[in-house]
C-alpha cells in the first residue's frame, strides 16, 4: 500500500472519549459515507459519542 493510501485510511481517535473514526466505515450518525478520509470530513463534524469538535481528534499511528 502506498503512503497516499495509508494516509487516506488513517484512523483518528477522539481525545475526549476515545471514539475511533474509521474511514472505511465512515460515520452513519453524522452522514459521513464509508471510504471518506478524515481530511474530507466537514469541519463542523462532531464526535458521535461526546459531541467533541473535529479538532479534538488525533491520528492513530
């Protein structure tokens, strides 16, 4: 897998509650379709568990 693909499918964790955003699954509760990278998620995105802002997520290595 090349670096661009790895980056696109990188998971992100909410720093407040631990929810994991998985790009391969998207986020049905927030109308984010599967295979949507976290960078493509709208800025107004909120954690579906604790309602934290998108800026409250960090990449999982």
